C-alpha cells in the first residue's frame, strides 16, 4: 500500500516512516505542501497523511487542491499536539 507522509518535522517524519515501512507500507515523505501536491499528482497513493501546519501550503489547502483535482486517496490530517 502506497502512503504519502507529509510532515515538516524531520525527526517525527523519520520515526513515522520507519514504523509504517515496518508494517508493510511503501512510504514517500514530503516536508511541505507544494512538494506534497507535486508528489500526489505524479503518483497514485492509497493513503495521504497530512500535517495541518506546513510551510508553503498548509495541510487543509493541500487537501482542498487534491480533492478539487479528483484525488481518491484516503486523506488523514495530523494536527500538532
């Protein structure tokens, strides 16, 4: 299963990515909204996990643009704690 992980905290992205790969996911990490949009337009992902506070475009704007473009991946927002 292909998963796009969009997280600008390098340490958190690394930990999440390692955990997801260990569980069988194929993970691509992006650190900002513009990079995430470009990746999602190039590759069909099954799941997209978005940080809500991203540099460039925030997670909600990325989600809106993906939905407007017809993306059909399951999208999950990840807000800060």
